C-alpha cells in the first residue's frame, strides 16, 4: 500500500515509500534501547525527588530550622545557670548533645514519607519500574541526609552566636557532623521499616516518638551520667545516643574519643545489618 500527497501550489510531490506493519515493528525492535540506569543513578534520582518535595512544601524545613533554634535557646538559658554556673559554660557541653538530639529526632520523617507514599499509591508505581529495588528507599534516606546537614549548620551557627567555641576547630566540627549524619542515615532504616509495617502516618509517628523520647532524654545530652542513680547509669552508659553524643562532643572539643566513635559506627552498622534486610523483605511483600 502506498500513499501520495495532493498537489500543492500546482506542483506534485513524490510518492512516499510504502511502509508495512511488519517493517515498522522490525524497525522498532531493531532500535537500540537506552541503557538501564544503575543503582547509583536511580538512588540519586529519588533523592532529588525528596528535595523537590521540600521545594514545593518549604514548611517541611521548620523541623531543621525553627525547632533546633528553639531547643538551643530554651535549654541553654533554662538550665545553664543551674547546671554549669552560666549559660556560656553550659552551651560548651550542651550544644553537641542538642545537635545529636535534634537530628536523631527528625530521622523519623523518613518512615513518615514512606508511609504517605504508600497511602497515596505512589509506592506501587515505583515498584513497577525496571530499577534497582532498594533505590526508592535509599533515595528517601539520601534526601533526609541533606536535611540532617542543614539542621547541623543551623544549630552550629546559633551556637557560635551564643558563645559556643569548639576547641577541635573546623576539623573537629566537620568530623562530628559527618559521624552524626552516618549514624542518622543508618538509624533511619528503623523508621523506614515502621513506615512499611504500620498502616497510618499517625501510627508511625506515635511508635517513633515512643522509642525516641527515652533514647534521647535518658542519655548524657543534658547532664553527665555520673550525676544519675546507679540503675539509670546502666541504661544511659549503654544507650547508642549516649555513645554518639559523647563521640560528637569529644570530636568538637578536640579530644580523641576513639572508643565512642567505634561504638557509634558499630551501632550504625548494626542498624543497617538488622533493619535493612527486614525493611527490604517488607518492601518486596508489600
């Protein structure tokens, strides 16, 4: 079958070459397909999606801006005089701990984001794509890692204005923030699991707060464990948040908290090793 165009302006165009259905199908099959994206590319793409969600809903940044500032101001001036003699003295001990507290508290938003996408049906579309399966979850975690960095910058800036002076210098501060981000990235796998396991957003938030509050408040963030009763010290000294806060505090004040750094990295590895496979199992069965 062939087709010809009608004359235009008194001229006649040449007949088009006949194209059969079989020829068209063969041409499409023979066309080289674009390469399949690798794990890094797909994970970064979903991480960028998380950033775009913040762009369109900037209110999400309140938890990494206004909330950390409120914590620093409130606890420094409320407890500084009673616990250390002056707010300026107390903030040297408090700020690294409050930094750990605020960042670990916002790790639960990873699980909330996963649960919201499941409720909206977006997650089912992601699972149908020909991509590396964990990239969707890793993308959530990468996006939140940037939020952790933003919260750290905000809190350190406020602390410097209030008189915080890290003896470890820039190197110690950067090392402490990197350790905190690594730990928080691993810790987020816990809430990702709950985001897949629980049915509603409120359930994820409730369970997360029930776990986070004892871990953060029953630690050495506010006071030294030596001032606590013996039975409470047993829990505080073995609390992963205590190890992390002590490691970050040591790095920022210029000491060498080798044992605390090892404990923090060990806890991070344990979280990934335990909750990572469980999360992927739930993801594949969802």
